C-alpha cells in the first residue's frame, strides 16, 4: 500500500500541501500515516470542470461500454482485497471479516448495475407512434426514456467504508446512469478511499473512459464538500450520514440559482412491533435474535432496531432475557471518536427524560473508543408526549415502549419517517390489525414481517429509503437497481427522424430491449 494522502483530480494527483489530518485508529487513538492533504479550491474547480467536460462523451457511451467500466472497477477492487483487509480494521475498528464481506458487496453491486445497463430496459423506453389522420387533431410521434442528469457529487459514509463510499452504491448507480462522479472522502477512512479511488482510475484508463469521469477529493464536507455541491456543474448529490450533515447539504443545494436534488440517507430508529402471538412462540429466543440485531456492528448500521413496541401485560420473559443479555454485553469499538461521543451523549439524554426507566446497562467497562449496550423502557403515553424520545441513538441502544394496540398504532402513526419497520405477529394478528400494518407501511420504506432489519439485500426489488428524515426523498432508494433513477430524468422526443433517435427508441429496436409501445 503506497498511500499518498492526496486527492485524485481526474487522471492526476493533487499538488496541495495543506494538511487536513490523519486517519486515526479508533481502538488506540493512534494517528495513521500518511498525512492527508486537502484539495485546494482550484483543484476542486478542476475536478468539477473535468466531470462537466466528460459528461457528453461518457453519457453517450453504450450500456455495454459503461458496463465494462463498472466490471473493470470491480476486478480492480478484488485485486486489492488483501490490502483492504489489512488497512480497513486500522482505520475503522471493524473486523477483517466485515471488510472482506463489504468488499464482496461492493464488487457485487458494481456488477449488478453493469448487468442492468448492458441489458438496457432500465431506460423505460416508451413509444407512441404518430396518427396523422386522427380526428379532431393529428397525434404526433412521441418517444421517451430516462437520460442522465450530469455530474454527481457523492459523499462517503463513515459506517460503510466500502459499500457506501468511494465505489459504493451511489457511485455505482451514478456511473451506470451515465453521470461522472466527484467523490468527497470521509475523514474516518482516507486510506481505504485512496486505495479504491486508485482502482477506479486504473479501470477508467483501462477501458478508455474520458478523464473526469471520476475524481476523489480530501478536505471534508464543510469546506470541499460544500464547494462541490454549490458548483453549477453538479446536478445531483448522494449522501449517507448524519441528519445535520444531510440537511446542511439540502439547504445548500436548494439555495443554488439552479436547485438540485440531494439524495440523503440520514437518521432512522427502525421500529419493531412484537405482538403476543409471536412472543408465544419463544420469548427468550426472540430476545436473543433481537439483541444480535441491536448490537450488530456495535449498533452502527442504519438499520439497527432502536425502538420496540410491546403490548401491555406481554413480553415479561422477553424483557428479562434482554436485560440479561444487555447486562453481560461486551463493549465494542466504534467507528471514530465523534460517533462514540455522540452515542454516549444521545443515550444519556434519552435516559434522563422523565418517565424513562433504564431496563439494563452493560456491566462491562469500556476501553478506548468503545461503547456498550443499553436498553430503556417507557410507556406509550409518555413516548407520544415527548418527541425527543424519537431521537436516534446511533449505537447499541434501544427503547422499549409498552402500551395497548391502539396506543401503539397511534404512536407509530406519529413517528418520523424510517428506513424500516418490522412486525412480529401471527397471521391471525396480522389480519386483525390492518390499521397497525398501514401505520407501519406509511412510516417506512421497507416493511418486514418477522425477522430483523439489519442486513440489506442488494437486488432489483430492494427499497432502502423512506420518508424524511430517514431519507431526504422517500420516493427513492440507495440500494438496488432502482437507485439508478435518482440520477436520471425523463426526456421525450417528438416527431424526430428515426435515425436521429437514441438506439433505445428507434423503430428497429437495435438493442432488443423491452419497450412500452
């Protein structure tokens, strides 16, 4: 690993000498080489201008050509899998197995998008042929399809240093759509960012992509990131991170002379409802499965279940088992010092609210950069009366709410938007409580019957989005092939000569794609 700590500007390296920190090992506090150098204002400008210049050539490539680029990126990332496995745990505190798994997910979704655009039907081609003799007025020839927006800014996530970062889902879907990408690296894992960035540039050169199809900028979201979002050439933004960060980008994008969409994945507490019929099948086993989901990744997944609803008079054995698990729960190293501090402050704030009882807290001491599980208990009445109880505790903490079915349904209807919602019940309880099911569906992007929300399948039917503030636009997804449409817009051609139409819309259908006609 020959890491330089410098930004990638098209096919060149930054010449900046302005330091902006180091990667830090969250388990030890040790600063990791190399020093990271922030891109200069002129380099940010160059990166965006290169992206703008590459757009015409890149967006006009065939799906097969762009697919070849995505496949080449995946191959290049696989070639550095050992380096990723070595550097990743040092920067993130995540275990090697997690980094290897995430490497596979990253390359898998790149190939998934490659297959999508190579087949071609994703453009949703629609053809209405002319009827010149139609009374009372002739019908024109109209044909439409999705076209790419233009250069896209992508912000890396702290909690998924590969799958939601430099070559993650936002980048993969934007490149698949035909949009050049300017990536803003996350300060927590700059070494991984540089390694993957190098792989993308190598793949771009290998497949003959135009310079500017990809750039990687160091320097942080507040300075470099804001400059990128405000640049008039950028046409959309992909972001995964905090609610404060996402809303700041939304404000900047909305304040531009030409406002642009920001697809921000932000806070979610992922409510889970457990009805008596499900508890009757085994409360202790259910508590064990829930605890595993709660503490997976030290609670630093966007889908950890931070809120549980139980009906009054039920779940005593579930709570007793959960209490035992939490009290003996091992601390875990969090992604960085800022996330660790924020988690501890958020959990302390929830625990101090009137009516909230601490059900259990880990008895084990935390080491450097570590946090431990905690579970709180509150009545449905107190939960509904205090909006602060909906705050996300980004870590291994959960709030248990007990009330009647009516109170639970009302509480769910009053929730902010969520990425997921889960219902554990029998089929009879499901049929008997349609209002509860509807309330859950209205507040989330993915509704689960049984199981737990951690673990997001990357496939064509996945929806990883939801009403605000889980995402800035609940009509979109950041996982799965539907994500490509965040970076496209519909366009129509009226009365165009057949030879001048895109291949997807020509009469002969030379690409052989599925069309509506």
